[in-house]
C-alpha cells in the first residue's frame, strides 16, 4: 500500500491550485444570486485541460489516470469557490465524455470527444424523468426504429447543463416489453428537430450550474447516433455512474478543506468570554470532526479511484465513497455554520451557500438511500 502522491501528481496538484486561485475568482455571492453560469471559467478550465483530463491524448485529452484526475479535481475544488461550475464540469466529464469514450464508435469518438475536451461542446446526460428517478429504468421515454432512423419521444427532468447542451446522451426504451434490457442510449445533437429545452429549473444550491427539462417529440436521429448496442443503455448508465460516483465528489473534498481552514482561522480569532472560541472543547471538537471526515473521505475516494486506475470495477467502493463524502460534506457545512454563529448564517460569509451546494451531493448520481441499497445488496441483503 502506498499512500503518497508521486512527485508529478504533487506538482500537478500545485499547478491546478494556482490556476484555480488566480483564474477562477468571480464574485460568488452575485453569481449565485443571479444563477450565472461562468462561461469564462468553463473556457479557462478547458484551456487548462480539466475537461479532458481522463480522455486519451489521441482525442485531445490529457490521458491522466483516475487517481491523478481525482487529485486535480480536488485541488480545483479547493481553489475555486464556484461549486456550480465544478459540478457542470464534472457532469460533462463523467456522464457525457466517458460514455462516448467507453461505448462510442470510432466515428462518434472522433466527432465528439475533441470538442467536448476543448470545451467547445457542452455534453449532457438525460436519464431522469418526471415519473422515474431512482427507478430509472421505469422510464416512459420511447424510441422506435424506422428504416435508418430512430424516433425518440419523451421528456427528461433535472438535466444539468441542459440550456448549454451541444449534444445530449438520452436514454429511451426501444423495447418496453424487455424492461431495463430495452433501454438504449442515443446521441442527439443541438438543433435536431423535435428536441427542445422545455423549462428552466431553479435550485436550492449549485445555482451557477444550469438545469432544465428536455423534451423529445418525434425527434429523429440517424442509426449512427445509437450509443453502444440496442438495449445496451443500462450498461452505459452503470459504467458512467461508476465513474461519476468515484470522481464527482473530489471537488467536495477540496471544499471541505477550505471550510476546515476557514473554521480553524475563525476559531482562533473570534473571542467570547475573554478567550478564543477554539479553546471551548465544543468548538474544538467540531473542528476535529471536520478533519476526521475530510481524512476519511479522502481515503475512501482515493481507494475507489485507485481501484478504477487498476482497471477494476469498484462498484461497492464507489458507492461507499459517494455516500460518505456527500453526507460528510453536508455535516461539515453545518458545523462550519454553527461554529461561526450568526455570521455563519449570513450570505456574506458564504457558508450558507456551501451548505446549499453540498446538499445536492446526497441526491444526484443516486441518492444516499440508493447507495445504501447498492452496498447492502452487494452484501446479499
Ligand atoms: C443537482 C442535481 C443534478 C442532477 N443532474 C441530473 C442530470 O444531469 N441528468 C439526469 O438524468 N438526472 C439528474 N439529476 C436527477 C437525479 O439523478 C435524481 O434526482 C435522483 O436519481 C433521484 O431521483 P428522484 O429525484 O426522482 O427521487 P426519487 O427516486 O423519487 O426518490 C425520492 C426519495 O425516495 C428515496 N427512494 C427511492 N427509491 C428508494 C429505494 N429503493 N430505497 C430507499 N429509498 C428510496 C430516495 O432516496 C429519495 O429520498 C440531478 C439531480 C440533482 C439534484
């Protein structure tokens, strides 16, 4: 077992942190209030190579292994306070780029990956529907094959980056009698007749990451736009969820580090009853718990990423890491607010935004309850 980052990984981490601190420093109170997506941040991250990190060099990516990618995303989340931008980038990477890379034909890879990597294209993953969330395969969206076309009908909700989509990976059932085995994935390009962004959605947190509903009405795509095999949608969804559950919360670890440092500083500076509040064991204990959560979260997430780097399929470890880091981050945000007293509750201190952003982690990519169902299921329960 080796718990050390290599010299290259450490140098890269430093470089990502420098980049995030210097280049990604917009006014988050204003952007959060106005639900403003940072195109500038998106482009800068793409130029730096973030969006393409795990994608092979031949498609314009960085060819980094999973552990190095996680290392970089954690540093990005530490240096950049725009959790919404981090989320938009992650959604794009794990549920658009990775499925194309893992399941696409060579023509699909050549057509989409260089543009997704360069940030010219924004990719979107459309699975959830108004009537199907955790029970994703009970979807009502349908696809029908007619000659050399597929015709897609249905609606999708809670779709991250929807308004900015250049291409959508949409899941629809081609053979409902087969249930989940009938679900297939299709690539729909922006501007395809019958495809539209139907309603913008407003969120509690991650307000700088756009979200909307999508509508597909007799939306025709050529057979070349099938991703993977007919009926292969569940394999694609499972694979992208495995990646996403390992990697999407790496930036949360960075945010947890930021929170911890903010709290240590405040606990040393803020005085009540004639002494720094950090001298009260109730406050010191919160800080210690935040540190324990961060360390535990890191170990779980790094282990899952390491297994993935070894070419394994760490379904259990991915679910454990996702469940733990998501819930730990919410608890650390609550502790940070409590530790700051009334100031923590004020928008100005930006801790309430961190909390609102963090709560989403217990819902997307499979809720905490679903992660527990997966973990218990793997134990035979
Ligand atoms: C910020 C954010 C971004 C998202 N981005 C996308 C996206 O880009 N693309 C996309 O397709 N979807 C996206 N989603 C949707 C997300 O995947 C779903 O919200 C999630 O899967 C839960 O589905 P649901 O909201 O319908 O809740 P439901 O499935 O209706 O669940 C409601 C409650 O019941 C619980 N529950 C359900 N089934 C079980 C069970 N078997 N055992 C125990 N408890 C259960 C859930 O845990 C939850 O507490 C996003 C969601 C959020 C919040």
